[in-house]
């Protein structure tokens, strides 16, 4: 069934409109007027088919909640709760009368993200760039000069410990087997729990040699459990087969192996070292960010599995940024991690390059400006922890972070415009008052 467009033309007898009560100069209301909601609804209406069924939630409501969630760094549950309390958020999502009930269940946002996918979120990023140009947050010529850098987007997983991973694998395998109706000789759930407790107690007391004994017990429990499941693997479900493969790999992997498993529910998480003193290793995905030099508008945010070399990501990020901004990028500022890149159709300036003209040297000093923007994305835009599942979830989350970053820049521009306009009016009034208060010269 096709989603219905929000229609607020009908007046209510005992309720006034929000447009008559809210401040028309508020930046959120100005932003809602600048966003082409009709274009967004036409873009995503093709995801639904005609016919009977449960009426879906309005497209503007779903997109608006996703934007507000990442702009103000709140969860799915909190954004729905704050939406009821904030009339400006309701007006941003297209409602002209104050609502007292939850608009949707928080889990609807999860299904909506799965429905639109990474390509749908990328269309929202393209619209945010066009809105930034429309509101004069950035000039069109600024889009051709960019800064590129990589960072780590950590995943929502616990710190990997061998004993914890093995005990967690036992729990997941037993749960999947019981869901299929497989009767196991022994589940090892209770003994594995207390064995893990013993291992953690010994490790807390720095008794590493004694802690090897409970670790061997956990490995033996998992080995016996997998042997018990061998006759059922031919006709088991995909979930049980996947959990069994993860458990077998946990038993075989060692410290020196590559592509190890660091989480049972996210087996493709990578261990990335960026040389940070306070955080030597991070577990997640590598994100490549492209922003404009002057304003810091995000043109692209791509995620990559593993720890690929930065120089090999530059060409792909450039193509993605040009697609989102609909321009040809002429200059890119990068650090020394991008040496050996494959970009030949643009000027790439690498940090600490000698022999450059004075103008390019001055421009290259601007490369460090991307570091605080990445910090703001991590602290204010939810880039410091990704809760979405799989590599597709990583890309959706990273792109939404870039969308929220752009809209925060636009809000700041609209807010400063109001302050500058008021300052201009006050100055004019002061000049008029001074003219009136100035005494006239005495006539001779």
C-alpha cells in the first residue's frame, strides 16, 4: 500500500495551528521550508506497491525522525519521546497540530532503514548538499575543493576476550539448536558460565598461568558441543550452521592469525590500529570522509571492511563525492597516508610536500581542519559507535552521520543569519536615535 501524504488543511475546532504559535524565525522551521519534501516523497514512494495492506507511516515523518535523531545524537526510543515534547520537531516533520501520542513505534525506524538501504540514505545526503547550496551555507565553487581523511567507526561490541567469545558461542549454538528442536546430550550452559567466572577472577588477580586451565575447559565444552551437532548439520537451518562455523573458527584461531573473529554477532568486525596513544586498537570499520575546504560540508562518507590502505580509497571517495555534489572536484588535500593514490584527474596535495608554490603551501595548511570536524561527528553525530548490523548497516550509519553534520551546519548558518539581521536592525535604530538626540547648532 502506498503511504499517504500528511494533509493539514482541515481546521480543528478546539485546537490552534502550530504555524500560528511557533516562532517563524526559528532555525528548525526555516530548515524544514528549505528541504524539498515533495522531491523526497516522490523519490521513496516507489519503495511501496499498490494494493491492500497496513497503511505505512508517512515518508516525511520517517525521514524527519532519522534526520533529527542524528542531528541531536539520540536513540530510536529517545527521538520518538522528544518528538512528542517538542512542537518544533513536530512542525519539522510536517504536522501543523500538536500531537499527544507516539507517531510510530521506535522499531519502525529500524525497518525503514532496512527498506531504503544504503542507496536511499545516499539520496538524502545529496539533498542535504543541495539544501546547503540553496541556503548559502556553502558557495557552489567551494564544492570543487575538498579535504579527505579516514577514521575508524567503532562497532557496538564488547572488548574481545577468548573466554568470553567461546562462552558466548556456546550460548548462541544451544539457543539455535533448541529453536530447531534438536535434543542435545548436554548444553554446557551452566558449567560454561561458572568456568568463565573463574577465568575472569584469575585474570583479575594477574594469575595468567592458572587462568589457562578454565580456558581449556571452555574450549573442551565447545568442542564436545560441536561434535554432538555433527549428525544434524546436514539438515539444520542457516542460523545454526553459521553459529557452528563461528564456534569452530574460534577454536582454531590464534594470536597471529588474520581476519579473526572478535564478536559472535558481528563476525566481520576488524581490528584497526591508528596509532593513538589512548586507544591503540579499535574494533569496527574504516570510514573515508570527504568535506569541503572552507565550510566543512560532508560530500561523501564511505565505509570499508578490514583495514585497507588509505591511498587505495581516494579514487572511490572522489567518485562518490562528485556524484553527491554533482560537480567535478579539482583539488583534494590529504595527509601522508594517501601516498601512492590512483587519482590522475584532480590535483592531490599531500601534507609536508616540499617545493610547492606559496599559494598551494597556504592552501595545504587547511588540511588539518578536517580533524575537529571528525571529532564533532564522533561526539555529536553518533560516529563513535555504530549499532546497526552488518556492513550495510555500517554504510547506512556513516551516511546518516554525514547528513546530520550537513544539517547542523545549515542550522548554524540560519541561526547566525538571524543574529546578524537583528544586529543590523539595532545598529540602524541606534543611528536614528543618535541623530534625533544630537542637539542642533545655535543660530547666530
